[in-house]
């Protein structure tokens, strides 16, 4: 009977508590977590009753916790969710460990001292829970705070950090300790269960005023009040702790470049021990783009786990600081000979942006222009505005990204939040009040947009400034210097907007890729054509660069299953942003003039795959000459301004139909490299898993391409005999004028013919053979280019010497055929 009463009382406590926090919610997931088996139970927020019953079932054997923030989606039972997974917060909280529990800290408050600290704060808690080892205190919101994007998450983190910091300092003033538990994904004990760290102690509610609720504004005003009473030293401590909860400003590339411990760890992380990984992570966790940096630094380390890395990031940013140089040297002996050892406290200092720190201390006007100057002072090093594109570009730690999701507003919002910091640091009461009022006004949509608009002209950039160094190739783990094949750190000063998603490893192999090349480039006996394979390697290596000095156009021609599409698709994948695919009609003659969006979209590309052309499509020869000539071209996107750029791309046609080339001049044909794909892969030998196998070898294929680039620089591209012959055959195939001469004319030094008769015969031949007909003036020019001499005949007509018409092809309206001998319509000089 007693057991039933206890059980029903526990259920009642849990039910009332959870309903007070989440009873009005319609979205999100409530979590119960047990520390013994480290499992999470997931409940839709409308399943509170099921969660209560599960908590009661678990409490007899386990410590039962709940996630204060509702999660966005249901995860696995081995995941609790991280800050980014939190959907909403019912309020803010404070955990006060007291002397009546078992804790490692010695200077904890007793219950009376804890209550005194709570009484110092202007707002009373809505709920106080005795956890069996201290107090869990909740200040509930009148309306839960939604976390819908990264900006909401940052605001919530800062609010909670600032709130708890105030209490921590209040405790410190009394010589007491309170833990910081300001992570959004925090789990706390469920009332009605038991604390089983030692002998089971009931988790029970001491204060339950669910109708006492506050707005975030109420909290900020209370914090203003409590912080105004702190001494200058205490106030500085609060500001320092508050700042530590914000995103830090350390450039990881500078740290990698200057810190020999970090550089050594990254070069040998596959064999690094756990303490080395943790030491490196304490540095990475305080860098720009810290989540991505920490995962990049962790991948390859033995036992790498995304979940474990996320947990460590949270732990470091909540409870730890960057490891000091002294500690690193003492533990690993890694700093001997380092030029910075003894001059800086921690490697994090090598990447700190001191200009941004100075900007936080500067004084700005309380105007739209002042806000724009604040934005640029804080983030101008990672922001640029390109008027030609009508877009912001933002440095993400590896490349400059065109802002297609309006992320600039997040930076503007952070700038506004910094105005509150300005106010907090202001000694003068009137100025502090004015700054707070200005910060509130600046949160309006109009003020945000005005700030962004005015900042545009302060950090301008033009398209020509992007991706200028043609011999650098940006990839996942750094920048490849194609002159040497060495890997350099990412560098925002290079203004690189492209990146390959592949990591560069100069030792990586690609045996499947090599076998594939030997299969598709082989003779009739199955022997590899090594000269052609090396040509392809150098062509791809050349395409890694932004150079166009070779002024060539690659045509991969062959019908059926011959591997050319697999080859091009694989290379385009290692190229990443540097690779583009476009329709072949981008480079063929069009029937109507269109805005050249497709040409504009190729700016910065280095490898362009032009897919299947229509049969009979005619190459736009003047455009191709311009694109491969190394000269600047004009382009524009629809409804945007014209801009000029020098093409860096190499064009690879993959086609079963060769585009028609009408020109016979060297200006076009010296550019053509026709690579014949003559092997047909039998259906029974087709490997459907080949793309997946090649994907696994991408680092090796990138290494193969870099090796090809170095070969190209040493030896030049070259022109193998088989490619020469194939290209010459293509030229002969395209030469309609040559075919006309072969069919209808006699070539002899003694022959001559009226130009008008010759052109009339050419027109008849084109009609009969369905060939494209060139104009008379161009016809006369082409005849001269072939060595036939044009002279003015009697009566002022044009004669061509060295060529005549056969009798059967002479125009029928010409009289006086008795002038010609029986061998054909050839008049002899």
C-alpha cells in the first residue's frame, strides 16, 4: 500500500512538472535519459503521460534525467542531441550543487546560502526542485523560446550564459561555487524519481509556482539591475565570462602555420594518442567555424566518432579553455625550438584577430551609419560585397561563399547584440541607457537592412579579384600549390571562391582508375596506349590550373560504351567547384541572341564538360577562339550588370556527333585535339559498381591529376600521333570546300576559271549534297587561302588560276564550250 502511495505521488510530481514546462507545446520531442545504460527514450511532446509512466518504471533502478530543451527531431536511443538539435526552451535554469550531496567541489553553498543567492536576484524562480544533491531552479517563460536557425541558437546560448554568469559571480562574491550548465541540450533530474549516486534520495519539488512566468525582456532587465550593483572588478569578470560564451575569433590557418604542435598533430593524427587529440581539440574548439574545424582535425584519429567529437566540443566550450603552451610542452615535449614558446600563453593567440578585439572597444555613433561601421569593424575581414553580382561573399574558413541564403543578416544581428555589450561596458549611466535604447531600435528590420546596405561600399570587391592565382587549387584540407605539388593552409587573402571536396594526399593510390584508363585506351589486342593515357593525365593536370596558354579544345569522340562519360564525370567530381557541366550549345551557333548567362556562370571554372551536341550543330568558332585565347570577355547574368573576366576553363566535349567546323584556317584547327575513344566495353564486362569504386579512390585520382600538372609544366601538353591523325581526319571531314574541289574541279598550274562560274558550280554542288553554303566573298577568300591566284580578267571579271571545272560540272548556261578540251572544262593558259 505504501509503495502504491509513493508511486502515485511520484507520478503526480513528474506529471505536474512536465505539464508546467511543456503542456502548451504542440511540436518537438521530450527526452528521458538514464545515466546507467546511457540510453535516451524519445516522446512526442503530446506524449507526456507516456513519458511520466516510463520515468516511474525506470526510477527504481536508474538515475532519470530529462532534456530541458525540446529536440527538433527524434534521434537514436544512443543520442541525446546537441545544442543544434534543440527546438525550444521553456525557460532558463540554474543548477546549484549544495553541501548535502556528494560533489567534488569543496566550496559549495549549503541550503541556506543557496537560498540567499537566489533571493539576491530580482526575479523569483517559478519552480525549485531538490535534486537529492542540490537545487535545480527554473524561471519559466510566458511563451517558450523557439530555436529555428543558427542565429536563434546563438541568442539563446548567450542569454543562458549571461543569466547563469550573474549567479556564478554572486556566489563567487561570497567565496562559493556554482557550476555553469548553460548548454542548451542540458539534462536535469525528473521530479518524482530518485538520485541514486549514493543511497537513493527522492527528487522532489520545493517551490511550484507554474503561473509565475517571465518574458526574455524581463530577464534582461533583471540582469541589468543585478549587474549594475557589481563592483568594477566583478563587472569585468561578468563581461569576461559573457564574452567567453560567444564565438571566438581565432583563424585556424594561422595557428596551423605557426604552431608546431598543431602542425605535427595534424601530420600524424592517425597515430596520435588520446591526450594529444584532446589538447588539439581545445585549440580547435575556439577557432572560427569551430565545429567543422574540430571534425576536420579529428577525422583520421583512431576511433574517430562524430558523436564523441560533438560531445567533446560541447564539453570544451562549456568547461574548458584552450590548452596552454606550457601544458602542451610539459605533457608532450612538443614546443622545443618553437619561436613563439615563452612569448604567448596558448597557441590560440596565434590566430586571434586583434583588430576585431579593438573594434569591440571602439566608440561608434548611434546611427545607421554607425551600425554599418560596427558591422565592418567586427566582421569586415570575412565579408565582401560584389556589386556586379549583387551579392555578399562570406569567408567560411576555406573559401569565400556567395551569400545565397542571406546569412549577412546573421552577422548584422550579431553586431546589434554587440551594442548591448557596448552598453554593459559603458561606465556612464546615461550613455549606457542610450546605447541600450539604440540596441533595441537597431533590432528592427528597417535598421538591420539599413546597416547592411550602408556597409556594402565599405568592403567592396570586383569579380576580377576572385581566384586570381592560376596555379593554386583549393581543396578540402588546404590549397595545393600546383607549381610544386605542396599543400598550403587555406588563406582568405587569396579570395578563392572555389573548392574541391576531395582531400589531397600525395601518397594516395588509385589502382582501379589506372586499370580503367588502360581498358578504355587500348589497341585491338588489348594493349594499353600509354602515350594517350599520359596525354589525358597532362590534359587533366593542365585543367587543374587557371592557365589557358595551350589554347586547345578537347573533343572526346566515340560511339557506344567507351568510358568517355565515366572519365569526364570522375574528373568533374575531383574538380568540385572548379568543374562545370554545360550544354554543348553553349559553344555552338545559336539561332537567336540570348543573355549569356551560361558564359557568365563559367567565371572561375577550370574544367568544363560540354555534353552531347545535336547532330549537325555548328561550332561557334569565333566564340571558341575568344574563350581559349587568354583574353578578357564580357558576360552578365540576367538582370545584372556586365562584368569582364579572363576565362580559365578548358572545354572538354564528350560527343557521339562531332560539331560542324566550317573554318579551314589554322586559327581554329590548331586548337582542336580529337581524342578517339575506339574501345567498346562489352555488355557482359560492364561494371555497374565502377563509379563507387572510383569514388573511394578520389584522393588518389587527385594525386594523379597533380602529378599530370607537374608533367605538363616539365614537358608541355604534347600532341600524340594518333590524336594528330584523328584531328586531321576530322578536319578533312569538315572541309566541304575541299570535297567540292575533289568532286568538281581539276587542279593544275595551267588551269584557270572564271570566279563566277566556279562559285555557281559550288552552289549547285552544295544544293545537291546538302552542305552549308558560304557567301561569295568568303568563297573567294578561301580559294585564295588554298593557293589559287585571283586575277582580274578581260572585261573586269575575276579569274582563278591553278583550278578549273570539269565539263560535267560547268554551269549549263555558259556558251562556247568548244573552248575546252575533252578532258574537262579546263581552260589552259
